[in-house]
């Protein structure tokens, strides 16, 4: 009897344990279900764009293997049960997902199917560790990154990625699939996805191209260059990971096998970054409210400002601080932002503007192609100071110094804030200090072609620290 393999955020055929298990059955029915927003937090616009293309690519790969992907919309519990009946399937397989929104619904579906003597198996793959199984000596979850990393590091090379199945046999008379283009995942008017199309190649092949490029070249110097946003020095694997087009085990093994001239430090630092993704899921699974609730409840009393104008200026990249504006515009144009600049822009929103980190988290959720329930929430809380093992609140990134340190020649700012492109480097991160003739020569008219800073750095910093003082000693 046939097996159903239910694809979720694992849009790949390689290292896909669920697909491999299904391939041992005579016939296979691969299915992807678009779930109603009511079941969970709806994915944002940028990820919808990605999902459309990734599903198209997965569909091609599965068709080549012999069993086309079936697309359905609705409640998975009902649809999977219906599909089992229609196809007379003996088994249902899936890879585990760790978003708490799905954990209990997946578990109840498993129970319901097993009660009907259907074989149901779920597999690991999305992570290198099982978030509920890794525990401290006191039998709690880890709230600090370094001991967490020490606890899992030794095991991260253990899993050998599985190959793709050689071939699959489709079920004759499989139920009719919906049509991807009817799902409305792509933007229509305005078509804001041009920059995304120019930047990314969604799908498993695109993921492996990025990985190969990274482990053969870019990993050399990663430890120092990863902080320089003007140079493409990081792997840019995050959207591929978010959609499960590649697994962390494939990445770790490719790094191990790479004979690139990377220093041990380059390799270790990269592995540790992959470890931050693991840690974020560790936190999310153990604290399901992470995207909504302060980890540190002291922040519940923080006097966030309800400032629509400031939020809009931040979202549009017109704050008057070039490194912040470049980051926000990179995000809007490409659906991705360099990690260093994510930290600077998030700090600017939560500290200089004192806007609640949840507003920033929501904006990133909608605009990032790698929007991830764990990494986004954990990172926002980390920057805001409310998170587990967070940056202390009093560490307020200075956007001028950050710019001068990590984008010394202004390459990054010039790319995303072209109205400043002709300013000399010494003024590129603080155009308001440039003499009139330098501004005129560069064609910059402050307040017209580029804004004056919407807040004064020193005053904003003092204001944020004073607000923090008030909650610091709260229980
Ligand atoms: P690389 O430097 O090549 O790192 C390799 C992989 O390690 C990444 O693909 C990612 O999976 C993981 N990683 C690296 N840094 C981190 C980190 N700090 N936290 C968690 N995982 C990490 N990452 C997301 O994947 N999705 C998000 O929604 C997200 N939101 C963020 C929001 C804020 C405010 C901040 C400060 C960071 C956020 N990050 C998020 C983490 C990080 O910025 C991105 O993972 C990274 O920039 C992706 O680029 P890369 O693939 O080139 O990273």
C-alpha cells in the first residue's frame, strides 16, 4: 500500500528522511498543504514569494523522481485523514518542525492516525539537536548560549546526511492537485519582488550552489569578514534553511569535507553561528511565547513609545543615520539584511527610538526571506535586552561608530543609499557634519535629498538609559 509524505518546511529531496522512508513503499504520494492563517502565524510577504518558487522547484524534482507533488489548501488534520482514505495509504511520514504552533497539532494528528492503524513516523533533520532532550545538569533548558553550545557541539557532526531516493512510483489515479499559481503567493501590484528575483535562487539547487561557493571560497576569512556588510562574506544560507531546502547537517558535513584554506578559527566561528540557530530553537521550544513575551519579565514595565512616525522612518530607511537606512533599504530591496546591520537597526529601533521590539520583529517577519520564528524572536529579544543571554540593555550601538568601524569606506552605504554615494568617506556615516561645500559637491541637500537625523544620538541614548534605570531593579 502507498505512503504519504507530507512536506512542510523541508522543501528538498536530499537528506529528507521522511521521503526516504516513503520511498520504500510501492507507491508514494508527496503532498504540501497550505495551512489557513488561523492555525498559525501567517508567513510574511517575502517568505510567500520564496515559498512559491521553492514549491515549484520541489515539484520539478519530485516529478523527475517519478511522483509529482500534490498541492492542497486547508486544515492538515482533515486533509491528511481524507487523503489516507482516498489513497488507501498504509503510512504517513513527515519531518519534525519545531514551531510550537505546530507541535501539538502534529502530535494529535499522529495519535489520530495511529488509532486507525496507520503507520506514522516523524524524523529529525531541521536541527542538529532535539530541543526538548538537551538539558542542563539541573534538568532545565539552557538559557545561556556558551554552555548550550558546549553541550551539543560534540555531537553535531554525528549525522550523515541521507541521499535522495533513486526513484519514486506515483499512485495511479492520485487525487487532483491544486495549481500553485492559484495560491496568490506572488505580489501583483505593486511588484515589489524585483530585487528578490535578482538576488536569490530559491530551491534546493540554489541552496547547494550557495553552500558550495561558501565552503570552497568564502569561508576563508569568515571569522573577521563576517562583520563587514559591504563584502559578501557570509553564506547567505539562511532563507534556504528557513524553507528546509538544505539541512544544518549537510552544511556541517560540507564544511568538514572542505579543503579550503580556511583557518580553524574561520571554521569554528561559522559552526558557532549555526549553533545560534540551534539555540534559538532551543529557547523557542522551551518558551513558546518567545515571539510575543519578554523572556525577562522586568521589561514588561518598559515605557515603549507608540511612535508611528519614527517607526515608519525606520521601516523606510529615512532615519538620517546612513548605516541604519542602508540596512533597512537592503532589507526592503533584497529580503535579507547583513547580521551586523540587523543588530544596529534593531538596537536603533528599540533604544534610540524606544519602539517595542515586537514592532521590529513584525516588520522583519513580513520582509525577510529568512523570517524564522525562533531566530527572529530570539535575536530581537537579544538586541532589546529582554532576551535570554541578551546583550545588556545599556549597550546601545552607536550607529556612527558602527558604520565607521564595519563599513569604513562606506561601500555598503553607497550601495543602498545612493543619494550619499559621492560623499567623502569621512562624512559618509555622519553627513550632517560635512561642510557645506563638501555636501554641495556631492549633490547632498540635507533635509531635501537625505534627511537630518530624526533623533540626536547622545540625547536618545540618555533617554533610553534613563528609562532602563526605572525597570532595572523591578522584580
Ligand atoms: P552566516 O553568517 O553564513 O551563518 C550561517 C547560518 O547560521 C545562518 O544561515 C543562520 O542559520 C545561522 N545564524 C547565523 N547567525 C545567527 C544568529 N545570530 N542567530 C541565529 N542563527 C544565526 N536569522 C534567521 O535565519 N531568521 C531570522 O528571522 C532572523 N532574524 C534576525 C533578527 C535580528 C534583529 C537579528 C540581529 C538577527 C536575526 N537573524 C535571523 C540572525 C542572523 O542575522 C541571520 O541568520 C544571518 O544574517 C543570515 O545570514 P547568513 O546565512 O549569511 O549567515
